[in-house]
C-alpha cells in the first residue's frame, strides 16, 4: 500500500476528532470535540471524524454508533467520517491496517525500527536489579537494539514473538504548542526507543495516529493535554515518514470530583445520560463553552454561534473539575434526583 498524502497538505486546513469507542461520550471528551470543531470551522477547513478502534479487545461497535449519535445531538457535523465517507477513508482504524503495515515496512527498510523480544516483566526486573535502570536513563535501555544477529535469533526462539521499536536519535526535540507554549523533550532520555507495533501484532497508538493524520492531510491537532508528552515521539515519526507536522493545541482535561481524568467510572456525566434527563443540547454546549473560556457565563447556545468567538488564546491553562454542586449551579445535573 502506498504511503502518500491523500490530500495536498497546504491546500486548506483540516482538523479531526478521533474518539475511541471504549465507552460513552462524556462531558470531557464532548468538550474536546466541540473545541476541535470550532477551531477548524473558524479556519474554514474540513472537519474529519475518525474512530480509533484499533484495539479489538477494548473497542465496542455499539459505543461507536452512540458517539456519532451523541455528537449529532450536540449539533456537531463533519465533512468526512465513518458514516459519510470521504476521499481519505476508511475512517475506522480497524480498517486501515494496510497503511500501518506499509509504514512498518518503510521503517524496516530504512533501519529506523528494530525487533524487540523484551517483555514488560523483563524490563521491570532489570529496573529492580542493583545496577539496573538509573533514574536518569531511558525506560528502555536498548537491549535488543544492541544484540548481535545470533543473540537476537536465540532470544526470539526463546520468546516466540517480538514487538518493533522506533530507534530514537540523540538530542532534544522542540515545538510550540498553542496552549502549553514552547516544549522541549529529549525523547531518548524520557522514554527511550518506543514501541510502534506490539508483540501481538497490534499497531501502537503513536504510529497509527501519525500515519492517519498524515495521510488525511490533518493540519491542526487539538486534543487533551494528557497526550502532550506523546507529541515529541509523534513528531519524530512524522520526520521519519517525511510528512508535514501539524500545529498542536493541547487543552487541559476535565477532571472528575476525585481529581482524576473524567471517565466512564464517573457516572452521570455521559451525554446520553444528560439527554435522557431532558437537558437541551444548547445548554450542554453553552456549559462546555463556558468551562473552556469562550463565554463569560453558561448560557444556551448552538455550536455555530460560537465559531466567531473561538480563539486559542482564550482556552484555559488549567483543568476544570466536575462537581455536582458546580453542575447544579450551572443548570446541569449528573444525579438522578434533581
């Protein structure tokens, strides 16, 4: 399969929202979807919806369908996606394995990746050893990278399967994030050579997301700041593929009452739950826009009305915590008794 850009990169802006169908859409990822949509609509670009269902053990088709329905209920639309098609399909990662295989083959031919038969148990035991991994050293110390062919064959016969790791170069990598500002990371010291294909054959997120964004001509990536630390690794992969690097904008997360990232375990914050309670979508959109700094207070509003108000410099620099009291004060409720 040919790894070539499906759309000329500089012709027009393109952004994407790429949820994983491992649970219901909740307030946190709905806010990310809204901000991504507003950013690219303000730029007059194309909005792409891509389903990141790469891991079959965790992805559920019913969740994928519900996410699409919830986004439409909120008033968001997309120009390309699983249900509407487009020139850069397919728009489900589970159907894009050929593109990921082509990238792995390219890296193998260029010597950018190497097979690794180290298990997590192997690395954990090495870290616990008296002279094991130091705090300053990379989490992966390059064990298989430095093996002779004979030693590697012997290890593979013993282990039976292997992953593939990207060989990280020396030095720091720097970029400017629209919210976080200048970022610099020595990837080799921070994470070491990282996995691009797991031992079970599943493509790692880092490679899949870069291949997809590059081939779909994505120029702007807005997402949660839990992925900020992954961005230098992804930029290395863009460079290795000789693909343009998009502009990045990492927004602080929405947290649950316990201070942890909002997730399905925080009951009642699912968009479907709010819909069942009879809450209007405009009220949810206004609430999300308020928490993102786009409105001075919560008020019902349609997504289209927010387009001229969007600006990256307005976006918050700190996470927002969901509490029942805060939601009640703003006119939203996550509990059943209200």
